[in-house]
C-alpha cells in the first residue's frame, strides 16, 4: 500500500497518458467506479497477473494505491505523469516513427523510444 502524490486520474479520460501507458505496458484493462460523493476507484489489470487499485475519498485528495503481480502498473502510470509535469507534454506527441523491413515500428523523441 502506498499513497500517490497526484490526485486520482482515470487514464481513459486522458488520451496522452493512456496512450503512453499502452506503449510501455500493452494490454492493460481499465475499470472505474464512483462510489458516492467524491469517492472513486480506478483499477488497472493485466493478463500477466499485474494489477493496481487506487482509491480516493476526496476530489483532489491523494489516492491510496494497492498493487501486485510482476509489474507495478500504478508506478508506471505515475512515471508518465511525472514526465508530463516536468516536460509539459508527453513524448508520444511529435514522436518520429520508423518502420524496419520486418514491420517493427519504433517511436522516438529525444531520449525516449519504444519499439512495437
């Protein structure tokens, strides 16, 4: 269990954050529930057994996060939010795309790159 430094974000409400997360950890499923008042919960689920659940009881309050499995999905999400806050935008915007003869695609911008 840990407390997150940012208010709760439903990744499906933020195209850039969700897109970056999909490039870094493909195959995440998202669930979201409002529980009355400002209480909300977000789940990130992956077929490799990784999962994260974040719950906030106040609109701008720090969520409490539980996660398990081989990867820490919420930490990946927070790395993306850190990047966004430091740089002002995510590297997926304006990324250069190269495709090799085997059909493998690489997106890159600055020091960031991902191969799909």
